[in-house]
C-alpha cells in the first residue's frame, strides 16, 4: 500500500511520523571469558577523516522531514521514486513495509525504515540509483544460501547509508566454495556508509572496487559493526582515497578464499586512511599490500596471528596503533615509509 500526502494536507493536519528504530544492538561476544559489548555510536557523530555528508549532498541527512509518501505492507519487486530538492528533500516512510527487491530512483530522496527480505536470486536486492539519496534504518536480509555473488546493496554516487543492517547473503561456512556475495559492493565515487551492522555474508561486509572490473574513490566508512563473514570486514581493491574510521570488526577466520583478515588493502589501491578501528577475534588484523600512500593509525587490534601485516606498499604510515598478537607488526618486502616499533 502506498499513500501520497499532498502539501495542502501536510499543512492542514498534524501528522505523526513513524520512524524505524535503530537496529538492535549486536550480540555480545566472549573473548577469554570477558564479555565485550560492541560500541554504540551517535548517528550524528563525526569520525576522523570522514567529511560531513550533509555538506556534500546539500541538505541535512539526519533531519526528520515531513513524509512525502508512506509505504506499508508486503511488496515484491518495487521501485520508489521521488524528485525533491536540497531545500525540500522527499522522505519516503517505509518503516511498515517489506520488499523482496527494492530500487530507489529520483533525486534528493530519504528512505526511512523498511525491510528487504530477499528471495533466492543473484545480484543486488536494494539498488540505490537515485542522486543525492539517503537510506536510513533499513534491514536487508538474505536467504542464507549460495545463490550468487556481487553485493546485496548497491549505492550510487553522492549517496549515504545510515545505521540499518545487511546480513545473510551466500553460504557462510568455511567449507563452502568462494562466492563473493558481499553485504555492499561499492563501485562508484562519493559514498558514505555510517553506523551499519553488516554480517553473516559469504564475501565481505563492504568491498570497495574490484581488481578486474573497476575502482572507486572518496568512499567513507564510519562506525558500525562488521562481523562473522566468510571473508573480510572491509576489502579495498584498486581504489583510492577511501577512509575507514571507527569501525568494529570481529570474527574472521581462514577459509578457502581468505586467510582471515578483518581488513585488507590491495590490488593497486592507494591513499587509504585507516583510523581508530577496533579489531577483535580475527586471525589477521589489518593487511596492506596496496600500492602506496596509506595511513594506518590509532587502531586497537587483538589478533590471533598477525596484528598488522605489510608488504609491497610504498610511502606507508603506520603509527599510534595498539596491537596484541603473536606477531604484532609484520613487515615483509617492498615497504617504504614510517612504521611504528613493537
């Protein structure tokens, strides 16, 4: 059911808006008998190195706007479209709606709430194809079986993901074949992913770029909880000017397609900035074999094998990290720059 509200009606009647609650706090994990609670973040907080998306998009991405459209009930394949402006963005309230596949089109659009309960088909199930678009408090849930690859969510340039969750895509087991079904695969520029929980996928929580199919730049990943995927929390391939700041990453183990890194930078990526992240319960913490210019600083890492592994990276800066691992920092061949002592 879809309901459009006219401007006159909005002015004439008081309307109470249903705003989807943020996702439930992640489950607690146990490390050596100590209960660890993943950090809870303020949706309006700023993470180091991440510019304000409101300035980039031209409107306040956190504000409660009047609902232009209210969507309820269950839907199969659906496209929601609206063309707002920086002065008056459209807000589509889908907090009481469920979709099997959802596409957003138009411009200056805010999607508030809703659930995409994906069927057993390949490709992206939430496609953000609009310009200057914000997705807030949306859950994208997969069938948890091997049905393909790519990313469950695709984002357009100048789009922002706020809170919400993405989980259950691909077969997440150590014995499954490589599937590369990621929570989100970013193949464009100027994308923000803030305070998301992305887990239980056969690929990565977020993959930025692709070794053979293209790159991305100015991708900002701030806050949130990426955990227990078959591959990595964040995988940066052949891309540049990517910032990962204040993210908690947890629960990564070796499989047939991954040595168990929480985060990896490789395939000629350059100028990544990795700030203030927390890594727990993973075989490897942060690995860089990317091209050049990366900054890795202020991270708190507890790893089962190697905390920070470096190879074939020029002009890298690794400073101010707190690392607990059998090998805190491993420097292999082809490294130049500044690397902290351990």
